[in-house]
C-alpha cells in the first residue's frame, strides 16, 4: 500500500498540467482492496458488467458521438489522459449516470469505471483493466494494466 501511495503522490505534480496521468501498474503490487480479487472490483459483479444499463456500449450516454463524449468537443481539451512522457493518448468523459468513460484520441471507448461501488476500470469487454485514484487537487490518476494501456495506442 505504501509503495502505491508514494507512486501516486509523485504523480500529483503533473496532474496540474493535465487531468489524468496514465500509469502502467503491476497488479501484484496493488493492495487487495484495489485489485480485481476484491468482491467490489470483480468483473463478474453485476454493477461492474459491461451489459449493466449505465455501463453498456448500447447506452447512448457512452457513445463517442454523444455531445460531451466526442473527441472534437472543447470540454474534452481539459480532460486529457497522458503518459509519463507527456504524450496525450486519450480523454475521459463522465456520463449522466456517473460512469467514467475513457476514450482514445479517435473517440474509441477503451474502458469505463462504473458509477458506484468500485474504483476499478473495466474494458468494454468487461475485463478488469486497472484503478482510478483521486488526487487532493481534484485530478485523478489512472493506473492500468499493460494490456489496457496498449489499447490507447491501437
């Protein structure tokens, strides 16, 4: 837990430059309460499933064509996802139900965080993808698996 807290603390400074740094994590180093083994973070939990109403790709609130979710919408200029080298790889957009959607630069939905009960991220297929942590300044850090991180560069 201490190691993850230190990493997240070190990343707090770049958060002022852009909203959400993307960090690749080693899930074996995560504390149990943040990993996929915890019941609240389990992909099989009904509220985390990709077919749950608010998480669903079929819900227009999650579509890249919806206002506020489009890559060309100015509001997303302040919701960037960037890597340690400063490369912008995507953006995030919350929906009306509280789901946090992560999109690549082309507007392809990569992952989501359900509205309630977990800080975990899941791929649109429903696999556990990582976790979200809030920073004191209101920003956030996205800590994702290597497979999930690669999805942003496809």
